[in-house]
C-alpha cells in the first residue's frame, strides 16, 4: 500500500510539473505572436517551430510552414 501511495504521489507531481511547463510554453507563444505580427523574423521562426512541435499551441504543420516562410 505504501509503495502505491509513493508512486501515485510521484505521478501527481510529474503531472503538475508538466502543466507548469505547458503554461510557460503558452506564455512564450503569446509573446512570440505579438512580436511576429510586428515583423520580427526571430519571433516568426519561433512560432513556426512551436507550431511544428506543438509547444504552447496545437501542432499544426501547415501553420508551421507558413510562419517559417515569413521568417525568411
């Protein structure tokens, strides 16, 4: 029983940390979106990479290609 509780606690901690990372990704996405809209090529590249990998946003390869194209 004690072993089960330890594993459950570890899993809950891991899930909580994952949510914290996701929140950071969402914040980074929003910042890059604002800068990209103003023509910042580095932010446009970052958005392309985020869309490609699905960091902070749903994975969308078409939008990734669009933003990466704007960055060039």
